[in-house]
C-alpha cells in the first residue's frame, strides 16, 4: 500500500478540522485575544490559560477537556518520535505521521457534530461520536493494512490510545484527584 494519495486524506481531514473550528477560531482569526489565537496553534496552552478561567464553561468541562488534550499532546510527540525513528522504513514512517492528523479530529468533529445536529445532539453525544469516528477510521485502516499484508504499529497503537482516552475520560475527569491536580495547575498563574 503506497501513500501517493495521502495528501487527499490529509486535505479531507483539514477540511473537517476547519469546518469544526470555523465559527470559534478560523472565521474570527486575528480578531480575538492572543490567548484564543494561541489555542488554535497549541490546544494545551488554551486548556491551562483560558479554559479554567472561563465562567461560561460548565464546571465539568475544563477537567474533561484537559484529560483529553494533555495525553493527546504527549501521544502526538510519541507518534512524531516514532515516525522519526522509522524514517528509513517508509511504510512505518508514513503511518506514524498520518496518524498524527487523527488527534485533531475529536475537538473538530465534536464542534462540527454539535453544530450540524443541534439540538438533537448535545456536546457529550458529539464528543463520543467524534471518538467513535476516529476509532472506526482506525479499524478501517488496520483492516486495510491486514488485507495488504502489512503489520505496522501506528494504527493499532493509535486505536489503543483513542479507546483508552475515550473509556477513561469520564471517570478520570470526574475524579477528585484529577480535579485537584487541574486546580493546582490553574492556580500556578504562569499561563494567565
């Protein structure tokens, strides 16, 4: 399996990301605060700088989004490191790099699903739908590799990551220890 058409999939992913973030980030780009602009580039900074101080956000949401964003950032770094470690193995390298795009799907698709299917779909339904979408895409990629005789780590590893975050996001984000950790982190005052 070659990746000569991978640019079309990346463009489709970019279209989904832009559609999901259009009203909140891309449309008003440059007109918002510096913190909001930085969020578009680095979601983690936004998590610790603006999200915890936003009085309009339901109290359950900042710890939930932090639990999704922080492991996602770490996993993206792992995927890039694995891609660099496999630069001489193009089949593995391409899969690790392609998989990084899927990390942008949950935040983008959650917003898109909630907006498109409003009022039937609320935020939590859209969030679960976005994770299910990524998980289905990864299963399809694994099956495609299997049919092509490829046995590479990128897609199974990514599926494991997304399933774990999906399964744990509610219990961990709602736990006292996570809330305490996020409160401590927000109280540092280094991002606000």
